[in-house]
């Protein structure tokens, strides 16, 4: 006689195997999500810096600057007191510095669980001025070669974004 059904033992063995796999996978799921958020945040920051560099290389103008004669550069501003965000800005008054209220900005927040772990100064900006672009790192005491911005997630994993005076932007562990 042919049997076309599962026995209760076979069914319990399959359920036990699924439970064991779930116990192994789920604890690592949260840390994997946190690591992925850190990767995405570091790559987005590097891409935003490259985007500002590209805008300066193409001498793009920001129509939001008043009057409509934007001749300054494009930059990214970091504040040690605002560890969950950074600011992208256009240097409307062409002073190679970020000026709250004068320069047009976009606030960019990191994903949940990601923050700036260390900056070389309390306030820092990286500005690309057309047409070369010329790179200005403020405060000027930081511009000796390169600056590093360290991002950290909830699991104390880090990513380092390095920007050098030649315009190379690198993401590393």
C-alpha cells in the first residue's frame, strides 16, 4: 500500500530545522541592518561631497542666491554639536565659508543609529570653488593635506571618509 502523506515525525523534524535556522539568523539580522545603514550613510556622505565638487567643476549657479549672481562655491558643513546631520550649501557671498542665514542650505540627516563620531574641529566645512575646483577646508588649520570624518553606528562600527586637498574622497573602515 502506497503512502502519500507526511508522518507527524517528519513534520516535527522540518519544523525543528526551521526553528534552528531562525535562531541562528535573527540575532545577526539587527546588527546586519545597523552595518548596512552605516555603509549607506558613509557612501551617501561621500557622494554628496562629490556632488558639490561636480557642481563646482561645472560652475553651476544656485538661483536661490540673491541677487541671482551666485559666483561662490559649493560645500558641505559639519557641526560637532549636530552629530546626526550635515549641511550641503552654496556659498552665495563667495567668502569660502559657511554663513548661517546667508548661504542656501539643505540639511541631510543620517539614517537611524548612525552619527558623526569624530571631526577634526568643532565646526568644519569643505568648499569647492569653480572652475578648477579649488578646495578650501575650514578652519584653515585643518587644510594641511587631508581631513577625516568618522561615522559610527549603534554597534560601534566605524567608517572613515577622507577628503584630501587634491579633491580625492575615500571611504574606508
